[in-house]
């Protein structure tokens, strides 16, 4: 077991999908959200998923998985609501938390472990942010435990950007292959383009 937690914010409304749920889109025969949770669980970390509520179809998509599910009744307040509740409900004694977006299908378990290893290789607690191969900042991002209080105080729809900015002096970057740290799918057009590109690679 890793000594960190992975929080997957999945309480948003998928408004840009025009009636579809991006996190229930099929990826390799399973819903996107389940695929992301399985990828996270394979690291050996504790995994927490935030949801609109426990009766939401996204919760059903995670049936049978050893994952902590946290309802976010104020999800309309933005990403910050998921971070506040997700981080706030984590088990004690976690050395760090990795924030893993739920809509990034190219990320692998090995990518998550690479970000974690960057954290382990530092003599002092640092933040670790995945980048594309050319260095463009992306996701996931790992925050050491001393950032938990700040993460539980974020507001608005900017997520943890303010915490990143406040700790930029100890932010380290971990380059992942290609654009895996950047590809997120939150519109029907993005999904169609990604599926076309994936089919070409098979």
C-alpha cells in the first residue's frame, strides 16, 4: 500500500457534454470513471471519489470497487467543493494527496506512480505536477500533507491553483510521455476526436 491518497473529483455536472455524462462514456468496455478509479487503485493508494450524491449513476458505475465515495451536495460551487470534501474525508496519516481528474483517459498507473516517485525522491515535502513531454504543466498534481488545510479552504471553480501558486517555490515537475498529462475530454467533440485518434493507433 502507498502512504498517499488519490482524490478523483467526479461531482461536476458535465454541462459541456450537452446532455451526456462524460464520466459514463465507454473507455475500453467500462465507464470512464470506473476506468480512472481502477487505474488509481492499481497504484496501491487509498482512493477517494467525490460524487454528486450516493444515488447518482456514477456511484453505480463503481459498484464492487474498494473506493471511498464522498457526496458533494454543494458541487454547484465548483471544483473547490470536491476538493474540500474529498481531502477533508481522507483517512488520517496520509503523507500526501494526489488530485487526479476523472476525465483523462490516457493516464496510466505507471504515470501516477512516476508522480509519486518524484515525491519520494525529494528530501523535503514537495508538490509534484505532471507535464507533457515538452514540459507543459498538466495533471495529476500531488500535494504533501502540510497542504491539506489549504486545500480544504479553497473556493470557487479554480480548484487548487491558489495552493499551487502559494507553493511554487517547492513545486517540482514530472514529465510524462506525449500529451497524457494534458488530454481531458469534456465535450462531445473532444470525445469524438479522441476515439478517432485511438482507433487509428490500434
